C-alpha cells in the first residue's frame, strides 16, 4: 500500500518545495478562501517514517482559520488547494514548517514533514466591514446569486446573544424590516445585504457595530452596555425588491410578485392592468376587464406611470408616490407630506413597433400619426406632452436615407412642420433657446420660411436679443410684407426698443446728476 501511494503523481505547490499527492478526489469544485474556518483530519510523521501526531487520536477534526497564520505556512498554502472530501499527502519542506529551530522535543531542526490530510469541511468566513468588525460565518449556503439591495424589505429569523450566552434579542417567528430603516443594530443590515435566499450565517460583531438604533425597543438588554462581542445567528428567508424609480425616493416600488421575462413598457406602450389605492378612493380594472392606458400620456398619475414602466408582464407591486405627483396639492386637497400607496398588477402590455423595424411607408405614417396627436394636445393646452409627440414624430424620419424622391419631399415637409410646431410648444413653455434652435434647423433647409423666421424672432425678443429679432422680422416682411403676425411682433419690437432707450436715458441722467 505504501509503495502504491508513492507511485501516485505528485504536484508542486508554489516555489518553495511544497508537494502534494491526491489519494482521494473531493466531491466538489470549490476550495476554501483565506479566512474560512476549515475542519481537517490528519496524521503527521517525519520524512524518516516516525509518526508522532494525529487528530484521529483526539476523536474530533482539527479546526483553524485558513491563511491567518494559525498553522504552519505549508498547511495554509496546501489546504487552500483541497476540495471537500479530498484526501492528500503533503510533503512540507523545513522552510514551510518549523525551519532551523524545529519544535522540540517532537520536531527536530530542519525537518521535512509528511502530512496525510483529509478535508472534512469548511465554513466560509467573510470580513464584511474590512476591519474585523463584522465577521460572517456561512453555516448554510443560500440559493442563486442575488442578494438584497439597500432599499429592499427582508424577511429573517435571528437570535442575538452575548459572548457568555445571554440572549439579548430574538425573533419569535419571522421578522420583516426595511434595510433603509434598519433593525436592532447596523450589523444586521450590513450582513443581510451579503446573503442569498435561504442562507444561514453566524455573525461575530464587535462592540463598535453593536449600537442600537434610536428608539429601538427590540432588546431585552442594552447590547452596548456589555462592551463585548455580540453573536447573531441569522437566516435570510426571502426579500422583496424595493425600487427607487426616480432616484430621489419620491416613487418607491415594492415588488410583491416577480413578472415574466425581461421586457418592460416604454413610452407609448399600451399597458393593461388593475390598481387599488389604500383607503380605496380610486380603483381601476378587474382581472376580467383590465384597465388600459398609454404610458407617459398623462392618463394616470405620473408617479404611478413611471413605476409601471419598470414592471414586467405579470408583476405585482405596491407603489408609494409622494405628494409632488398627486393632483390637487395646489388647492389643499393633499398636504405637502402626503403620499399614496397603490397596489398594481401589470397584466400585459404592447410596445410600439421600433422605428428601425419599419419600412419607409410605415415611418411616414407613424410620423403623421404622432404629429396629429401633438396637434390635438397643443389645442388642449398640454404643451409639454405635445412637444414630446412632435419630437417622437421627427425621430421616425429625421435620419432615414432610404426614402425615394416623392417620400423625401413628404418627409422634409413633415420634419419642418414638426419642428415648427415643437418650437411653438417651447415658446409656450418658456424654453426660448430650444425654440430658436428648432427654427434654425428649418431655416437651414428653407431660408425663406416666414413661420420659422417669425417664431425665432419671438424667441430672440424673449431673451432680449433685439438685433437678431429685428433681422429675422425684416427678412420675414421682405418675403411677406402683409403678414399680420409678423407686423404685430415688429410693433412689439419697436415698443421694447423705445422702453430700453428710456431706461438708458434715465441711467445716463442719474449718472450726470451724481457727478454734480
């Protein structure tokens, strides 16, 4: 048997003479990491064959933390290569064992050691804070790869006790809390965010991470008074994803049931669903007759609309929307701190066909349709939404180079019309620089477009760029001398110039008076 062992292939580990022969392969592909708590069985003999130490005689496996200098260097480097259930022979040179001094009286100086080691198991230990403040020992691996995020709500079981075994707090059954608010002490939230579903862990928490949250009455004792470590046995049962839709905590979506696939509604999608609100002042849709609406068309509360666009088909969620998105705050219906909780299920949605999947005729038709929608919204005084419609209409045709001659003519006309209508929206919204930019784009194609000159002159007037405004008005009147709208804006320009002249005269007079 001894001869058979020494005939097995030997591998070299590192560059200092450590060698390994595998007697029995492990039953996994995983190996321990530095800091993990490993359990091994071993026998030790000198190179000349003398046995003098064995864990088998002690009846229990030997435990130590890998890579922490608790054992000889040959063990730290060699056992790091072992898999669970593996058994191997390690030949450890003196420089990776006890060196020139040895370990009297059993290990002589410059002794080469032969270890027969079996990897029983190990527990992964992670330094969560990087300073040894919270050490997590994984007692049972969790499922999958996902872990809770900062705003999620988690469901756990736990028992917290001091070093001498006194229980200071525990969950009677299952406990749900928000990671944003925290629970018991900071160590709980920090650790849970590293855990997977179903994972069990033992936390070793230093005094500095044991501080209780203000007003937290979940402890039988003051955990900071012991000035010692705290041990928390923690199990993560599940969690609910909480999404900060806008990134400012004004729209929070909590996922109750995950949806299917990866696709989500986009602007213009037709969404079907049902929703109920807390005290039920609003309820729309049933499983038999779902409520339908088009996303970002101001057909429902904007906050809820934004949340729906993060949902997947079949997803159920609760959505908390702040007062900023609630109609009626200006007339006192809602107090400034109010919020509404919606319960919503996205049953299905139909996305608009992507423009790059359309042929030229479909793009022209889609552009005309969006332009018509914009016109209706403009007449209704909904200028922001109308502007978005004109912008979307333009995108269908703006960069397409596959139109034939007739289609090019129609596309050019539509693009100019959308830009001019959008410029009118921007003027209504007080976005004068954007309005002038849109008009300039039209004038680059048609320098004699009176409507573009007229609207750009209006933009210049609002930004007090009177010279440019006058130049555009004079060009427009040269093309169409009888245009009533242009003549009115010309009169407005003259009035504004007279006003400026009076102001300048007053300033000059005051300057002379101050000089005596």
